[in-house]
C-alpha cells in the first residue's frame, strides 16, 4: 500500500497549497491506513468572531455587486474545479476513505452546483401580487442576507459546502466555513481554489470567504454570533440539537441537515434486479456513511426469502479494502469510534433476535490502523429501538411486511425523516407512497434508492432530520431576505382591510 501522507503532500502541492502544517493540535489521519496527514492549529471562538466580522465587512460591499457579476465568481470557481477534479477527488479519498468513483462524483456535485448557481444569478426573482387597493402595487424583493456560517460533516467534506457556498455567493452573502475536524485539508484546498477565482475578478472583497479549522466551540461561536445571519449545519441529530438553541436564543435563521434513518419498501411487483442494485449501492456505498444511506428495508413476505438470499450472496462478495484500488467498492470506516458504534449495534441486533450476515472486521495488508468491515445485512424480528436509531455504518436492517399500510406505518415510525424509496411497478402503490399519507420524508423516490440525489432538487428532511432544504429548486431563498413592498401610485391613501382613520 502506498503512503497516504506522501500522496496527500503531492495533491496539496497540485492544489496550490504548500507543505501541510505538522505543528498544530488538530491531527488529521487518513482512515485508509491511519497515517498522519497533517496537524493543524485550531481556531478559537475569538478567531471565529474575527472571521465573521471581516466577512460582514466584505458582505457590505458584495451585496451591491450585481448578482450576475457575483455569478461570474462562481462560474470561474466551477471552471477551476473542472481543472483540478482529479487532485481534489484524490484528497477527498485520502481524508474520508471514499472510493475513487464516489470521490469524483462528489467533486462533480460541486461543479453541478456551480453551474446551477450561475444560472440562478440571473433569476433571483420575486413575485408581483394583486393589491386590494386601487392605484397600488404589491411585490416582493429578495435581498442578500449577510454572513452565512457553514458547518459540514466528514462524509461529504466538499459537496455540502459547495451546496451552501455557491448559492450564498450568488445571493450576495459572505461565507464562513467550519469543516469537520477530520477533513480540514479538503476544505483548505477548496478555499485556495476559490481564492484563485476571486483573484481574477476586481469586485471580490477580502474576507468574503473564510475557513476555520477548529473544534465544536467554533461552531458554537458561529451559532451565537448575531452577525451570522444564517447558520447552515450538516451533521448528526445530536449536533443539530446542540447548535439549534444557540441560534434560536438570538432568533437567528438556521438551516439544519441532520441524520437520516432511511427506508425502502420492496413490494411484490418490484423489479428485483433493479431493487438489488439500488439496495447494495444505497446501503453499502460510502461504507454506509451517507446521511441518505439505506438503513431499513421492508420486504413483502412473498418475495422476502428470494431477495434476502440474493442480498446475502451479494454482500458476501463485496470487495472491501483500499478505496484507491479501482475494484474496491467499500472503503474504511472513518475511525475507531465508528467501528465501536458498528460493533455495538451488531451485538445489540443479535441480542434483539436479529440474524446477522457479515459485519466482521477485515484486515487489509499494510493498513493495520484502518477500520475495515464487511457491510452487514441483519434480518430483524421487528423495528426495535436499535433500528429506530441511526448508526453511521454499513448496517442494513431487513424486516418483512404483509400489506402496504403496515409497511408505510413502520417506515414513518422513526424520529428521522430524510430519504425514502419504494420499489414497485404498481402505479397505485407508487402514488400512495408519494401521497400525503405516504412517506413522511423530505425525499421520496420510486424505483430509485434513497441516496445519491441530484443537485437540481431541494435536499433535506423532516422531523429530526432538521427541516432544512439545500442545493436546487428554490433552496436559494434561505440565503436571502424577503422584503414585501407596497407601492402607492394614486392620489389617495386607502387603508388595507377597509380601515378608516384620519
Ligand atoms: C450527506 O450524506 O450529507 O444524496 C449528503 C446523496 C448525496 C448527498 C449526501 N448527493 O446521497
């Protein structure tokens, strides 16, 4: 196995960053082999407040730059990303342990987001509304909001920031980013590439974007700072619960994209070949470490034996190992804590009467410090407390059902509500799943797994998944403030609702 530290140094140089620091106390290790890639100095809450103040000063200038010109910055950034796709994807693999194809996909997601945001920079439109008063006009205007604080997780270390940053920048906002402590190098690389784009344009003020490598107190400082107009945070439900009261205490705006406990129903009429492929990608892909990972499978009794047998066979043959090898599909877990959570969950599943296939640790030569496991398929007797909990590991709980009402009931009976799917060729079942009495998630798919969303739609979930929406559709509205304007072009002053006064 080739050294991850040496590979990281080469990629960082290619991305315009020098030698990584080894002097700080934020130690970055590659989950591939546990080698230390860097040790970065930690930002303090005071550093966070200073970055926000600088970003706010930059915002006051940036908000007056016409939106299509702001789009030019994002357009150049997208072009630069295209030119550095392989290097950035390589770094994503080294920091997260994601396989090459998924790391390339993540950078592609950033590029798609840039393209989307550039188009949007000419479409930040409001409505004109019929006024009840003669000679009056009612309309709404969308204005830049301010500083957007972005907190991201290790599993999508660059794409989730791009969802936020590309929109925020065209919307006229400044962006202060606190990446996950485990993946700061990719964040510094993104910031360097964005700085390259900014340097080519006259209108981009210093301090418009910043990266704070730090611990959770930095995220708390962003949540507390009244100058952070929007806090957009992606991570666990626990992280959301910890940050939300800080933002709420100052009546700030927040956008939370938190955990998922995503389910799929496989109905009797399903195309099982499609279902099988969708299940394996959604449950075992990214080593089960997506917020959209498939964790609960509801299979109709009539097809359960066949599908479970095929799944168990496929799982047993999944290539697990160094994510840099082309034929590997499952890389390592992010760290030992994740491994302990995986093993604890499997022991609990067995104690609950679950039948566990796979889940064992796998030794990878030359990577003794890496945490590699075979994805687990667990036949559960029912939806126990364990099944209702999100364990961020490749564990798929399978349950049997008899009728669709029962399956939908079980599907919705968890605290999270992010992504969901049904595999069926029965139109009535598909429509029922998408209806008001169907899936209660922010994402509901038919014959498509719950993970791997395109950026064109709004991304996010309900209940403990946080309620925020990012990326496509009209998610941009969260990054702007809406002003309602009433304009009187008459010679009278009629009051609304027919009120009479002076
Ligand atoms: C996440 O895991 O936080 O839909 C985001 C997906 C990806 C994004 C996942 N496009 O699975």
